[in-house]
C-alpha cells in the first residue's frame, strides 16, 4: 500500500489537513509520496510524519513554473524498518 499526496497550497489548512495526516499515520503505509508547493507546510507535515516513524528517502525540487518564485517539491518517505 502506497499513498501519494498533493497538499493544499494556501488557506487555513495549508499542507495535509491534520485529520487526514493522523489517518495516514494510523494506516502506516510503507511508502508515501508527498508533493508540495508550500515548503513551510511541508516542513511541518514532515515533522509529524517523522514522529510517526517516517524518514525522508529522496527529495526532488521541480521548477514547473519558470520565471516565477514557485517550485514544487516531491518527497519520498519510507516507514522506518519497511523495505
């Protein structure tokens, strides 16, 4: 079981909504692909996922909007001890 998330950019719930993040951690998939264009929300969500036993395996910035300050970030997370 794997999950991919495209987190919200703006608003009160930038990043993954807290309830969705808690549900994801409860499901404990071995691998998560997280796509974000808000590095501040990403950092907060990565802290929560880290406390749930996930480690960052790879990070890839992608400049989908040249000539703007926006950049997408794709992060692969793996549950510690999972293959």
